[in-house]
C-alpha cells in the first residue's frame, strides 16, 4: 500500500494549459463524419418517400406535386431531427447527404428549424395548402 | 435528507433524487447506529414506456428508439435489437459489419468502464481519480466521434449491417488511442490496487461470495468479481465474438476492490480484441438486404453489455412493426445484490456498494402488468384505488 499514488498526475497537470475551449472565439474542428444538417439533391430524388417513412423522428415530409416533372417540396424539420442518418441510408437514389459543418443550430425563434427545399413557387403552393401551424402535407406514397 | 424516527429504529430514505448517482431511485435503509440492518429498493421513477412505444413504430424506426434506452451503452442495445431482428428475418450481416459492430461495442465498453471508474472514485471521495480518469476517457470518446460522427448514440448499426467503414486513417487513430488508454489503464489499475486511502473504501467492503452471486443472479463484472464465470461473449458468442474470442477475467475476492480490478483488467481484453480486429478486419460488404416486413416469430438475444448480460425478446406478427419487445438490462439483475450486501455495512459504505454494480436506473425501469388467477386480463385501477394502493404499499413497507 502506498500513499498519494496519483500525486504525479496532479503535479504534471499543473504545467498544462486549461482544456476549456474559448467558444465562440475559438472553434474546435469537427470530424469529417459528424452528422449535421441534411442536404437534399432535387435532381436525384424520385419522390419515393422512403426517407420520410423510415425517419424515426418524423422530421421529413416529401410533398409530390408532379412526379413526372420532378416537382417535389422536401420539408425538413430540423428541431425534430435526431441526426441519426437513417434517411441517408434509406434513400436508394443517393439524393440525401448530411453536412458535417452545420452544427451551430441555436436560434432565437423556431423559424430556422423549418426548412423547405424545392422550387419557390412550389413551396408557396405547399404552404398555402397546409393548415396553419402544421408542417407539410402528407407525402404522396 | 429526511429522517424518520420510530421506536429504536431509524429509517433513512435515500433518493429518489440523486441517490449517490445522478439518476432517480429510492432506497430505504434501516439503521442501527451507523450499521445498516435492512434495505429496500424502489424503482420506476424513470419509466419511459419505451417497450410500448416500440410497438407503435416500424422495425427501422425502433432501432433509434432502442439506441436511446441507455446513453452510456447505446450501441450494445441497438446491436442486441439488430441481431434479434436479423435472426427473425433470417438475415445475417456480412462479416466485416459484424467485426465493426464488435469493435464499436468494445470501444463503448472502454468508455463505459472509464466512466464508471471515475464515478465510483467520486463516490469514495477520491475526486482526483474521477477527474483524471474522465480526462483520459475523452480519448476514447474522440475515437468514437471520429469513427461514427457522434460521441453518444453513435447510430452505427442499421438492420442488416453497419453504416460506416474503417479507413487507414481511422485505423491509425484508433491504434494510437488504444496505446495511450492501455498505458493509462495500467496506471489506474496500480492506483486502485495500491492507494492506501482508496483501499480503505474498497478492500473487504460489500463482499459477495460465489454462492451468493449465483443465487442472486448477478451478471457481468459484478458476478465475475465473485468468481462466477459468466460472460455472454464467451458463453453464447454473438456478432463476431466467435472469430474474436475474449478471455473471462475472474476474481475470487468478491469485494469492491475485486470489482475494480475485474473491470480494469477487462479493459486489457478489450484493447487486445480491438487490435486483433484492426489487424484482421475481414473485407466485403457492410450491409445485407433486409426485408421491411419481418416474418412472424419470436427471438431472444443475449449480449454482454458493459454492465453484464442484456436480454432482448422480440415477437413479430409478420408486419412492419414488432408486436412485443421486452428488454431486461443488467442493472435489474445486480440490484438485488446491493440490497443484500448493504446489510451489516456502515451507511457511509452504501454509496460505494451501489456504485460497485455500475447501476443504470433509467434503462432498467419497466412496468409490469399484474395478473391474478381471478382476473386473467389484469386489473384496471381507478384513480382513487391507485392512490389507496400507494398508501397501502408504503404502510406495508414501514411495517
Ligand atoms: S437524420 Fe434521422 S431523424 Fe434526421 S431526418 Fe434523417 S432519418 Fe430523420
Ligand atoms: S428517399 Fe431519396 S429519392 Fe426517395 S423521397 Fe427521399 S430523398 Fe427522394
């Protein structure tokens, strides 16, 4: 039995700088695989709705206005998203991808958490069709 | 803390808020002076209804719900679930995926054991130990983050395989981290085995004999510290543990010191296993095709979580959702031992005895529907009846 077995750890640490990061003046780099905001590629999407079906948080709605003309509105509720990556995995067309650098999502109101991707006119149509306060119309499966 | 006096008897309720650990659980210790003479545990404060919620979601959605049963051992829960569902669907994940699953599971074990080590040190009043072990734990958290993108809830699994692959850079960074952690683990093993102050709190405290451990159904490192050779990785190898076997670490002493040593020595097994996986990672696909509807049937899956045996039971009726899902976490198996071992010890040793099993309350809270032979469908209580039931329950406890 000995006394003060951890003393060398303590004395060694005296010489070290503090590990606290001076955020927001200093930002640690993120890892390449970090999952942050979802990116949707309208060219590749076929409007199949698999991403919405598999999303555990029901954060996605795929509104199909015209499948042939590829008129889709992809509604993405960021504050619901658990950043699990299942939608990316489920999309067979490779239309979804998660950015790794858009992780600073704090905001003062809820607006930035409701994202609509698609043609601006189509988004207007979708928004006009939905009851106030609810996001998106049910995906056309 | 409230104390309640009765003739020649003192009952000290600890919890439900913060009973030594930052999780809710209620313990009632009857003391005679400083010595505990009776202990009662009461759980259920963090019941989240996960099993029921799982019945309402699809197989794929459930994976992410299941991953959130436990914040510390999220991967092993998801893994047990995936393996059970794959078993039902007669799908086998490719060997590379299985090896990566085991790799993440072992990294998770390292992070969990380091976390536990720090917390137990803190319970013993050894905060230096807590701070430095948690500083070193950051290294494995960084590895996990680099590998999976997240520090917790890695979301590494998908039904039928894993989401990501390993590249050379990843492998090199894991190797570097493991070397560092191995050296630190050696140091901490030295601390727990030789530090005079710390040994005062662990040596000969909470001794559980092998017979007791077997009767009480202890699992995981808690059982192994009492010389019970019980490890699912060895007894019923799952995922890639057949190809990458582990040795069971045993100790005969059964006290807190033995529990520390068993967990720390287990880490060396994990380091060894991780190196072996990195050396001989099989090639090939990462996922196998998984049907959306799982054939009707029942599956039971046992895995070795950092805290011991974790059990999943799943019943499918052939639809895209499970009909029933049952989870049994290791803490519920080990809690009986706390109630038994606390008796005869000083009250001050109780937090250490509790921390010694590495409890995790929120994961183990399940509700049970009681059915008697008179009413096989179970009982529905009105609000007043429920209130009366609660009052009677506590009256019974006090007797
Ligand atoms: S990352 Fe997960 S939670 Fe977020 S939108 Fe995709 S599937 Fe849904
Ligand atoms: S799964 Fe892919 S292709 Fe299908 S709707 Fe979603 S983004 Fe489009």
